[in-house]
């Protein structure tokens, strides 16, 4: 989303992780996605690094103008404890130590935090979209899809409105176009 928002034209290659193209592995031996190869030959291999790079090129609506300390803390919590709980919730069968409900409850600690941040405003850090919103919402979208019936009944009214705003945005719709799988 940050690349599209910053109006940076890139060639997007959809790949199958089970059959990684040699060209990808040549520029990024760790073989994870995303990978952004810059015109100067530099390689960015983390989503957040790509987002920051894109926003430093162009940030017309000021996604980076919000409290960077709070944004960093939220993103770190999302990428840390929330993502760990989300993965266990999504794949509870692989983690038989606890039930999916236990993992969901662990993830809900973060959802409650987001709900409270959204109470006074439409977005996590204020009245307009920030880097924190765009970095976090795809994971909340994943969480909501694990048990959609449960999520629809859950007491997160502000979070649901926030998520719906981002998922139904033109920007998200534009980037979610299905692309053919790249074959080397």
C-alpha cells in the first residue's frame, strides 16, 4: 500500500513460496517475501523497511507525521506478541498446548488496546491514516478471518469500523488485484 500511495511504480511478481524463482534467491538468499530491489541495486526485505523507504520518497497525506514513538511501539507490539498469538490462533492445530480460544484471548489484549486508541478518533494515532494503521491492519484483517462469526459478534465496534474503512479503501482495492504467478 505504501508503494502505491507514494506513487512508486514497481514490477510486482507474485511467487509461489514452494517454488521460489532463482532470480529472487539471487537478490535475497533468505527467500522470504516481500523483497524490493531498488534501482541502485539495494535490496529491502522487510515490509516496514519498504514502507519507510516509500514514504520517504513521497508522503502527500503525512503518514509519517504522527507520533513516531507511539507508532513504533504499536507496530512492535503488533509484530511481536500479537503476531505470535495470531499465528497460534490461525494454526491452533499445530500448537496443541492450548486451544484456539486461549490463543485468541492472548491476541485480544492487543485488540483491546487498539479499540481504546480508536475511541476518540477514527484512526490509531489521530483523525487520518498513519503508518501505524497501514502496517497493522493487514494482521487485524487476518485475525478477523480466522473465525468471522466470532469476530462479528465480538465487542470491538471501533476496531471493526476502522478495519472496514481500510479494507474498503480504494488504495487497498487497487493493490489487492490478483496477479499471475511469476515463473522464472
